[in-house]
C-alpha cells in the first residue's frame, strides 16, 4: 500500500466533523490547512490527481478504521465516520457496493499512468452519459411515458405505435411531431441495446 500523505490530515478532519463533509469541503479544508497546494486542482489532470489522492486516502482509512469499530462512509456528498459492528448487513452491503471503486483507487498505478488525454476521455464519456440520460427523459416524454425511469422495451414499443399512429401525416398528423417521435423511438432503441 502506498504511503499517502493525506491520510493523517483527512482522519483529523473526519474526527472533528461528525456530521460529515462533502468531498469538495474536504479538499477545500485540506487546502486551507496546507495539506494540499492551492493550485493542486489546476486543469483537468490536476483535478483528477487531487480527487484520486483523496479517494485513495479514504479507502485506505476505511480499511484501517474497521478494526476500531468504525465505518467510513465514502460518498462525494458526505464522507463521515459511523459506528460499525461485525455482521452489520447495511454496512456490509455498502462496502460490497463500493468494492470496484475501492479496488480502483487503491491501485497507485492508476494515478501514475493517467494522462491528460485519459482524463479528457473520462470527462467526454461522463458528458455523453449525462446527455444521453437527459435525452432519454425527453424521448420518454414524447412517447407519453413520463414518470418512469426506463420502462420495458415492450411498453416503449406500444407507446411508440400509439403516438406514431396518432401523429402520422397520412392520418392528418403533424409531420414534424411524427419525426420527433420516430427519433425518440430510435434513441430509446439504442439505449435499450439495439432491440427492435
């Protein structure tokens, strides 16, 4: 395990903040306490490296603190210490859910090998997913499927047929609206893995 210099100051901050801190608050406090340089987050690569160092320290602490009967809850919006007992099913589920992230951030090579171009690709994938989710909500709305996260493919097809028949230009419907409905259906088909 790599000796991360942020472990002691982060542990101190967590012990003095029982209500927890967001990752952003934690980083800002580390900068105020001079544990992190003020320009550590300059550029996308610097931001990634700072984030990685903080997460690495948190996951190392999470392993250490379990022996002290504490669970370190790691969430970007709230990092905090909680009581923990062996066999606590909620805590075990939380740890199991976070295991892939834990493994990633505990591999120091990920920090050393990540370049500016890698960070750019990560950010692009994030924005692609973000916009796809936003577009998915619009597409579901066009098909009359509001209030549902992602309905079954059969339900999407049924609603598409109803809306397409209602707005088809040959049946007196609006051709622009019909095209929007068709595009919404195609987007949802792609998001559902190319079915249909």
